[in-house]
């Protein structure tokens, strides 16, 4: 299954909001962003720690956008967080009430530098493990080739 949120979503929204759909440009711009300027975090709405929930956890994606005058870099980072957190949370929620704790990430989004922050954070909060195999960006094509059965 899938959730219809991925690289195309990132590029489409970036095209509308940042006037670029270039994947590398979006990622480079996001490196200068501050997620606290765009996402409402638990620390913004709660004065004290909540058991099992870090204060920098996202309470609302883009929840601060209207109040903080975010930069293009903040918006780019917010878009990346939105897409990657949605993918990670969907995987985790789809496995609730099962013994599944390991998830394999494949596709071009695995090359987004922010994966190194977002997925380890989700791992800690939800006690799961995300794996990004070597050559993850090619795994979909490899899987399709392996599944191909020519017709006679």
C-alpha cells in the first residue's frame, strides 16, 4: 500500500510555495531552515515535559507559519519534515497492534539529508527501527525488474 505522499508531493508543494521543483535546490535550501519557525512544537503549547513525548516533537506541521514570517529555507525544511514525518508515522501506525518494529525505506527520498534527523527521532519516540539499505534509491526499480514476468 501507499499514502500518495512522497517526492512528487514535495516537488509540487515546493513549486507552489518556493517557485522551484528542483529536488537538489529544495534540499540545499532546507539546510538553512529552522523547523521551529514553521512547525508548532510541544514546547510551544506545553510548559513542562510530557512522559514519552519530547518537547521538540511536532504538534502541528506548519502550525507556526502564519505567525512567524518563515523564510524560504524554513518553508523548504517544513515541506521535507511534512513529507518524511507523514511517511514515517504512516508506517508506524499501519503496524500498530502487531509485532512489526522494523521498516525498510526505499526510493529517492532516502537521499534527503534530513532523513538523518527525522527517522532517528521517530525511532526514539515510537521504539521502532527504520532501515535504509544501500542503493535505496534504486530498490523500487530492482523490485519491479525481479517481479517482471514476460508474456508469451
